[in-house]
């Protein structure tokens, strides 16, 4: 049976995790302190350690939080269409919807994994799970389109292409470049769907 105190505890945890995700994305994992997170979550810093003993522990929860958000996004896509070709085009739509944030801060998945890869390889392996969810989904759609053994490598290519675009658009703060490349990625996904390589 769920008690009022356990509900409050879950709510507090989720507030902390959501605030940490935003801060890790906007200012970086290593540049974010517990004090920053407590302030953003409007939560007393003294109570923070009741929920999380370390930033590493919190990062694992943040990764899981983002994995669940990606899964929810994919579920929306899958409900919107049963056609694997149409489903793939939601990747371009995702880029359009996140364009302003991406131009300012980069991709939330790519920036975090790149930062952790420099100094915290163990934590980077945790963060890579965020990519796995997307790559597995794209691979499954490509498999439905008949790519079979090529599906995984082509899925990695698509996600790598998106990562390259977001990195360059952010580096140059260039929305026009981002728009141009979204159109190109949409065209590439259409070619893949039509098996016109």
C-alpha cells in the first residue's frame, strides 16, 4: 500500500532527478553541484543526501529518467503510425521540435556522453544506454523495411548523422544549418525507406 509519505518521497526524488537532468544538459555534469540541483529543485540541500548519496548515483537515475522519456516519445511515434517508413520520419520531427535547445546546448545525449567519456568512463557506459534505446528502435524499423543484417549499422549511421548535425549546429549557433540538415536527414530517411541507397 502506498502511503502519503512514500508518495511525497517519490515526488521529491522525481523533482531532484528532473532538475539534475536540466542542469547536466545546460551546464554539464562536472560543473553542476548538489547545491545547484537543490536550488533548482527548490529542495533543502540538507535533505538531499536522504535521496542520493553521490552525484554518480544521481546520474544513474538521470540516465534512467531520460531513457524512460525516450521510450515514451517512441511509444507516441508507434501509436501515430504503423508504417515503419513514416515512423522513421519522426526522427526529423524530433530534431525540429528540439532545434532551439540543440543549437544552444547541443544534444542532451551526445553532450553528456562526450563529457563523461573524458574523465568518467564507467559513468559513460551508463549514459550510452540512452543511445541504445534509439538505435534499437531505428534498427527494428529498418529491419521491418527489409534491411536484415544491415539494420543495426544503418541505425547507428542515422543516429551518428543526427549527432554530427547537432554538434556542428551548436558549435556555430547556426539555426539555418540545423534546418538545412533536418531537410537532408528527412530526405535520407525517405531514401532508406524506399531502399534507394
